[in-house]
């Protein structure tokens, strides 16, 4: 079984000069995975010109963003698109694991990027 986490991340769109809360996947899926159709590798821009990485806390320079299914322009999915993303995932054989999500979100540990949910798909 292959399991991924969906995260909410702040993303600066320099073309529009605005911030969005994008949906990110914790890692790039395998090339034959259906979810690969809606994941795009992107370069992260600094959220602020004053933002600096350190040796112990480096800045993340790229990541995996979820694209709105059916979007002809490769539009990034935001938190408002969660119902659309979950529908697409279920239609493509993914399971949304609410028990792990609840355990992480109700625990003492706070992550820098909030977890939206864990998804999994049985490897065939």
C-alpha cells in the first residue's frame, strides 16, 4: 500500500503578487500512479524578502503541488478545492484515512505545514 500526506502550504504567486494556501503532496508519486496526473513539481519562492534559511532550518526550494483536476491551465489547487480533490482521489481508487489524520491533528506535535489528510492506494 502506498500512502501519501496532503499538506496545506503557503505559496507566493509572484506573477499575481498574492499568497495562496496550496495543497501539497509529501513526495512525488511513481510515474504510473494515477495521482501523478494531478501533481506538479514547482519551485518555491521566498514568502518574504527577509526569509533566510539556516544550516539547521534550510528553506525548501521546491515541492509537489496538487493541480485542480480538469484544469487546462495547470491551476494550483487551494484549500477551497478540497472537495474536488477528494472526489477525484476516491474516483481513482484512493482511500482517505481519517483515523491517522485525526491522530496527528489531535496530538501534541505541531507541524510547520498543517496536514489535510492521509491518502493511500493499494499497489497492484
